[in-house]
C-alpha cells in the first residue's frame, strides 16, 4: 500500500501524521484536498470545492471516507480506538471470514 499512489495510501499518510483525522472525516477530507489537490481547497469557497472536485482531480468525500475505513481495518493502530497490549505495544487483530 505504501508504494501505490492510491486514495488509501494517501489517506494512510495523513492518518499517520495527524491523529485528529482518525476521528473526523471532514478534517481528513480537508487535509487530503489541501495536500493532494493542485489548488488548496481550504482557500476556496465550499460550494466551488463540492461542485468542482472532479475538475480539481480530487476524489469525492465518500471515497475518502471509505478509504479511511479500509486503511483503519488494515492498520488498527491508526483507528479511532487503537488496541494496545499491556507492555505499551500495539496489538494487530486480523479477522478472516
């Protein structure tokens, strides 16, 4: 995932750097748009961002939200409630169905 320039890899970068984005989808979207768009979405009117995200080469809000869910399922240490073990390390749980 680290080598591909997918939405998921970009979301993972942001989740690693900014813990608050693990809890707030809108903040994650803003960070994503500002970092990976060729124009800073934070400096544009909200209506322009919403109506022109495709023209700006950005994924829709829902794609970023879903990418966060996929990343957090693969990397629970970046989830909203990371599981820790008694020695302070991180416990990774993988459920295979």
